[in-house]
């Protein structure tokens, strides 16, 4: 059983959404071998029904699906409060950079291209499950007009509720713990995504852009400062 820190006796449930029968069988075998419970769906509509019946701990979601694409499934799940933070790994045969960025922009927490190494996929699943389970009773983080209630998993700016995805939440949480300090993309990858998972540095840029879009309202200062050739900081541009 993977060390996921999810509590004694827990068996995380993975919903595998895949229409290729041989790959679906292979994924079930390897996931069950690692101690996971596995649910299956072979098209996008079935995936949404499965999640509505009983939300899994993580979704392994193929991009190219009949009835409803994986991209649209991800988009619909992110629109609903109960599934807004549900960990999603997009599996795709599309290997262009813009396709990966599109998947992340839609709300996927991670992506992996086919064909993939099974051990690498399992490492990504374990890392994402650990991160999604890592928010415990911690208290409140505040900086300027931003407040994060870590116990309630609620973020506000000047009293306005911010609807953050799970990765954006962790990014902001890390920044709030180190306000004013500049972090490189590599440092953010290690601290927010984890050292045991390989994610391209451009992934940071995608999630920073999404974080900015939610945190910075009309007429508000941009609190995510880009430092050329250095990285990002929770800060405002110096006058």
C-alpha cells in the first residue's frame, strides 16, 4: 500500500476514464497491485455519472473519449463546488506543448502523455493524493487584504471569496507562508508539486496565470510579482 498519509485502513479510489480496453485492463491491474480501489468509465458521460454517484479520490482521465471529451469532463467538474478540488490527471496522446497547457488551463492538476512509463504514472498519482490530503488543521494565513483559512479551506481577498483550484490553492498557501520572497520555477516545483514528480517548468507559468486571474479582481493590485530571470513572489511591484 502506498504511503499516502490518508489514514489507517484507507484505500484511495481511482476512477479510470479510458475507452481503450487493453489500456484500461492494464491500468486496473497496476493500480490494484499498488493497493488502490479502481472504478471504471469508458466515456465522458459515464464518468460524470460515476462521480455524481460517489466521488473518487482521484480521476485518471483520458482526453479523447466518446460522447464527451476528457477536456469537457474536466471543465464541468471544475464548475461544481463538490468536485472543484477533485484531483485530476489528464492522460493524452497529444504531445504538443499547447495541448498540455490547454489541459492545465481547463483545470487538470497534472497530465501525462501516451505512451507512458507505469512507474512514472504511479508516482504522479501518489504525489497528487498526498498533496490533496495534506491540508489539515493549520489556522489562518494573512497578507495585506488576502486571508486563507486553512481549516475551512477558504480564501478571501478584501472580503471577496476566491474560488481556487487545488494547485492554485497550494501555490497561494506557499506564497502566503513566504511573502515577499522570490522563488524560481524549480523551487516552486519542488515545494508545491514535490521532488518525486516530474513536471515541466512551464507548468508553473500556467498555474501562476490561473492564480492571478482569480486573486486579482478589477481595480486591485497584482499581488503576484514576476521577477525576470528569477521567478515569482507574493509581492507588489515596487514604486
